[in-house]
C-alpha cells in the first residue's frame, strides 16, 4: 500500500520527494515539491488528498496526516 500511495503522488507531482508510512489503515504522508510553490497550506493538502481520495472514501485508509512543503 505504501508504494501505491507514493506512486500516485509521484505521478501527479513529478520530481516530488515523497515519504509514506502506513500502519493499519492510518497513513502519514510527507511531500516536498516545487509544485506547491505559491499555494496555501490547505491547497497543498488538497492536492495530495486528491491523489488518494478513493482510498479514503472506500475505507482502505481511515486517518491521513499530510505534511506538504
């Protein structure tokens, strides 16, 4: 699951540095990308969330923490 989440984000944001840790149905995601330049904190999180929205809505992931820089 970690690889899948990482790959989804990397496809959406080429050249991003992505770290994903999943424990059960909880994920911690850190993304550093020039893609985020000029975006608000909320918009950055929305960009990452969009990559995994289906996993959250289906219940595969229940709790997600996102740090985007």
